[in-house]
C-alpha cells in the first residue's frame, strides 16, 4: 500500500477528526472511502457546498414561515408595496 500526504490547517484537521469520530472513521478511512466512491461513481461522491450554501437556523425558519404563508397555513400579514415611494414611507414610520 502506498502513502499519500495531505496538508490541512490545524483547525480544519481537528474539526475533521471530531466529525469523523462521531461516525467511527479516521481521516485515512474517510479519504480511502471517498477515493473508492469516486472510482465507483465516476464523480465526487458528495455535493460540494460552500459555507454560504449551508442554511442557518434563522434562514431555515424564514423559509418555513414563507412557505406556510404561501400555503395559507398562517396568515400573510406582510405589507405589500406597489411603488418604491410607498415602501420608503412605510419604512420611515
């Protein structure tokens, strides 16, 4: 078996160790698993997301509320404006 060295900053390495420990994997096992899945699937075996793609609790709640209003589950008491001027007047109150 050959060896491959990877470089991770200390914070990333520690966070990775902690996350993988929860599912019972080491970094080495995870890299092997990902490499094998890349070969089997012919693509990166997971969705690549940036931190900005990760929905925060506040955003998730806003999305749920918006959908509930859209479906009529909760009343939609959000003000609506037909002009920018009307919006400005409302915001200045």
